[in-house]
C-alpha cells in the first residue's frame, strides 16, 4: 500500500528516476503554522550529494506545497507536496533491465507484479523516502505544538561507536567497493501517557510496523529490546515511586500504551545493497550472471536514515495522539 496512517493519512507517489516524488496528507488539523521553511531543513538532512560519504546524485530536493495551506496556516484540507527530480539518469540502469541486483527488490517486485521499474528500483528505491520525510516534517510541526520532540542519532556503524571510527568504517568500505550498515537510536520526548491501544493496535507494534517499512531497516528494538531476554524480572521491571517510574527498561511503552516516559527505539539498518564488487546473480530468463553495480550509491545509508526514522516515528505518534484526543473529547461529552 502507498497510504499510511488512520487519522493523519499520507499517500506517497513517485519513483527514483521519474519526474517527481510527493505526498498527499489528509487529516492534518487546521490552523497549524506551516510553510516550506518548516519542511526544507529536514529534507536537506536526507538529500544526497552532501559529502563524499554519500551518493553523489545531485538533487536540491526543494519542496513545494501545492494545497492545504492558506496565509501560512493549514486549512484542514488535504496538503499536497511535491519534490521534482533533477539529476535523473535512467540510462545508467539500462544494463539492469533484465538482471536482478542482489539485495534489492528487483526479483520480488517482478514475482509480485509481473512487471518492474528497473530505473534505480522505482518505488523500492531509497529515494521514495523523500515523500515520507516531507509528511513527517508536517507531523513534527504538529507534535511540537504539543511539546513532543523526536530525535534520532547514529549509535553505531559496522560495530564502531565513536564518530571517527564510524567514519573510518564507511571510508574503508567505500574504497574497496563495498558497503556497511549500522544502528540508529530514536528518542521521543514529551509524549504523554495514554497513547496507543491494547492487543492488535499497540503503540510499540505500530512503531515497529512503521520503521520496518523503511526499505533498509531489518530490525527494531524498543526499550531493552533483545537485551530483556538476558535480564531477570527484578532487573527489567520499571518500579514506581511518588515521582513516577524509577527506570525505563520498557522504553516508554507498557501494554502497548505510552506511560509518559521517554520512548526509546533502536533500528538495525542493513548495508547498502548496491556495491561495485562482483556478485553472482541471474537474469529474468534464469541464466546465471556476474554483476557489478556502477553509478552513484551510498557506501553507508545509515546517516541519511535519521530524518526518515524521525518522520515515520512522528507519523505514528501524531496519529495516536489524534486518536486519543478524539476519544477524550467523546468521553468528556459522554460524562456530561
């Protein structure tokens, strides 16, 4: 599906080497101050061509708001935004028209649809996240009014954790035509207790769903995550005192509902699959082929994932907040 969310719904469109990418948001509350300057700085953090450690594709990624904003405020009508592609080179991918790239979605898209866009992967390209980031920037603007902030950071690259060591891992991989992955940590501050629904619509389940929907993400942890399997209950439980919780092993969510603590999430980001080292593959006819991926690719996608992770987290938190607001308004009315 190309639509995400319930009350704050986002439908994205566009391909990596098509004319443009964009998003239509439905359900944004009215009277929120908003213009391109609220969105552009977040898109700038995601865009390529900013250093020799990322893809050299040159895109300004300038966002245009087409509808849903009047005199600097949202109207409550659908907000349409577009980012035009400028540095497209579909011819770079002509040799891949009939070849499956290892680690990419080429084979599975063909298996699912019987047809695929070979120009950089089309919708399966990481460039699709431009639209998500634009939508997430609007969500973060709404959340900021309520005192909720979201920030992601790189906590590790290929096992390295210091800034210099992480950069060195990326440089080494790039110089030998390879790539590396890493871990991103996301923190949500100011989130009130009571967001999320039990059983099938838990807040942590919705966050995991949203973050796993990012193409490069292969794992999600909330709170202690997998480390919780190594702890005793007496160590993992968050005890309470008169001032609230004395620890935060749960990562801000209990029973699928936010508890008022900081929400902490970690995601595992895989190495960029496009590498220039020779790899074994097959073509659409089943013949074995050796392939080297040429072109402009990130040796490590992790730093550019940060605004995408923040955006998807913001979409979930805002959606849950709007649901709770509606429920609270109904409950207040019902109780008279």
